[in-house]
């Protein structure tokens, strides 16, 4: 295959960084597998789509990940390893990457997975006619012409990706992007079948038509109730996969899901705040802290709150310590956009008022509100858009009382509660005044957060625009030196803390319940794969297993 590149210049041919890894799941010593390998999980809401191109919400990625393989994926050490690709290399100048697809890997109907499937999928994703939420994703990856295509200035066929042959994918970049493999591990970059999309249209993702290239097939789907997946025995790595059946249930009630865990129906569950102390006492070995690269914030529509002084006041009035300790529990309060553990995010600093007493912040907030023309006689009235999820409602109630009290009745908050899918539509169309949102990183790099708020980002729901912010983010995205990148991102963070298009509240630090009967649930990864998991016969395994499996 390497001869295919002999016509290129020597500079391009000088490839470095060849990557290839083994795949097998390694069982810890003493583990005895359970006879039945069926796993049930709860998800809050039914996905809007199973089409990788259109995926946007977390539940869509969770339900789609068993069905589709991207070029690479995370292993249990947080490294990106081959999935649909078998290896890859990059040129010395970092502008050309070659991915070698896994020969012998097929779609679930037996058709070979080829480089053309990726080319089609990426052109479709970037094409503005597709109107995908992640339409600019490959522009973030710096693929040649991706930005221009997504803005309608160039044809999708000019995208910097080419099938050199059936199993060789060439990617051209406008600038070196060291974290390209991480970007390509996100499910929006999975291959899709042109022939099936043309034959069935939107119905191609119906279970009877859906064909993926991943380790599981969807065999049953009942809208708003459940999905069932069966292991695909002809998957190229099937011998190293233990879970044979997955059942997703969709219950938008954390307390109900918690009780189903206690009954043994689920092996993983979130802990409603009111039960945390009870679980610390009764099931300490099942408490597990999982890694996330997730920040929750208040998104403010500038159409309704155009004055930065008012946004600053709302941030000052928010007692993050009380919110995280008494209202939601377990999370880390913050005024920074990015989790500080994310790559290149470590130099971002908290806002000056973060460590100040709440009474001091309240006084500053009241002064800012008065400067902006508000008072108890002329209050600031805002509508908080929530879903019907009890956790969202709880946050609204806490903020409503907190802002009213801390502002001396200057800020009055009202609720508009909507069913989750209607809430999502209102959010995407920017038809709201104020709401709580969160973002989980697509890959372990600060740009996954900072790129959200550049002027032309489709994820910029508040339509925030600051040329100076754009400048620092673009400088960081082009910088090869990691320390300099972190410095540029820190400057961007400071600008956000002044402008506050969103008000950061907390970094999500989930403490969950995990049964010792579930192995391979790697808590340090922000993406977890069912293919790595397995069910354990706890009684037949060694005594220390429960402790080891919850580390």
C-alpha cells in the first residue's frame, strides 16, 4: 500500500508516528465471568436520531456508539487506539495523515467497509445542505476547505479527505493538529452507507434498515421506552467482546432508576442527592467517582439580557458552594469554562470574585443592577426555561430563591417547564431567555470547549461575538507549543469571564453506584464502551474482586 504514495513528494512521504495496538479485553486475575452477559442501562430520554451525522445530544451518542465504529476509540488507559482503522501515520509537517482501514472488517450486512464510506460521511457532515449540528466539526479538525464548505463557499467534494484506495484514507489539513486522532474518535465522524441513505432516506436508521459497522445490532426499539442490542458475531473483534445483549431503558426519573439499581435491575445508577449519605453508610464499596470533561452553565440569550453588567450581577448572585453542596451534590463549583484537568486548560483561572464571601458578591451585584436601572420597585424579570426533569426543576427553584434573596428582591425568576424534546427544540432555535445547559468534551483538549463560542460556531446559541476572543482561540488552535496554547486559552477564558455569554456553575464530578458484578467500566475515561464491559460472577470470583473492580 505504501507504493500508492510514491508519486508524492519526499516531504510528504516522510511519515512519522506509526500507530498500531492490540485490542483484547484483559480480565483481572481471579475474575469468573457470569453465565449470562446481558446488561441493562437507564438513559433519561429517547434519542432524536441514530444517524451519526445528525447526533448532537449525549443520549444519541450513547445509543449510537455500540452500532458504529469510528477510525479510533479510547482504550482503558485513555489512549486512542485503532477501531475501524488498523493503523495511521502523519507527515513530518503534520499536514497529511494516512489512515489504513482494517481489511476484513465489514458492515453488518457483509459489505466491506471502505475509505469511500468515510469520504461520503464526512462530506455529508460538512455540507450545509445537510444542516447537521456538528457541521463545522471537521473545520475544528482543520481539514482543508471544511470551513468554506460549511459556510456554503465551496463544494463538499473539495473537502480535505480522499480515498487513495479501498482501505487507505488520506486527510489534508490547513495546519498541524496533533490531536486529530482524538477528534476522529467522536461518533459524528463514523462512516455511513450512501446506498442505504439514498434507498431509504431518513428511514435508513429504523431498526429494520439500520446497518452499522460496530459490534452490536439494534434488534428492538420502542420509542420512549427501550432499545435492545445484540452482539454481532461476525464483528472483526467479536471474540474479545463479552456482553452479548444490551438493553437501554428510558426513564426520566433519577429516583426510579436508583431504586431499580437497588433491586439489581441496573448495575450502574446515579445517586439522587437525598440518598447520598445513606449510600455512603450502606454501600461504600459501590460508590464510584467517574471522570467527566463536563461543565454546566447558565446560557443567557443576549436578546433579553444585552447588558454585561446584568450578566455579571447574576453570576455574582449565584452561590455556587451552596448549589453544589446542598442542591445538586458532588460537583465542583467553578467560574471557568473548561475543566482544569482537560489538556491545555490548566492555566485558566477563576474569576476574582470566586473566593470572595457571598455577602461581598451580593453587594457588588446589587450595585451593578442599580447602575443598569433596576431596583426592587423596577425588578429584573426573567423566565427560566426548564425541562420536566426533576433535577432541572430543583436547580430552578434554588436559583429563584437565591437570586431574589441575594439581590434584595431586584431579580425575579419565573419558570417555563417543557417536555424534554420541546425544550431541546427551543434551545436549538435560541427561543429562550435563560436556561441551564452543559457541555461534555468531544475530545480531551480545551478547544472542544473554547471553539463553542467563536463567532461562527453553530453551537454558539447565544450568538456571542467578540473578535478578541476569536483571535486568542484561533491563535491557540494554530499553536504547536502546548504551553503557549494553554496561555492563549487562558486569555480567552478571561474574556469570557468579562463578557459572560454563559455563566459557568460547576464541573461535573459524578459519584455513582456501580455494582461489583460489572467489570470493564473504566471510570477514568470520559467515553465508555460496552464492548469493554463484562458481567462477573461475584461469588465465584476472588474476595478482593469487588474492591478492585470499583477502583
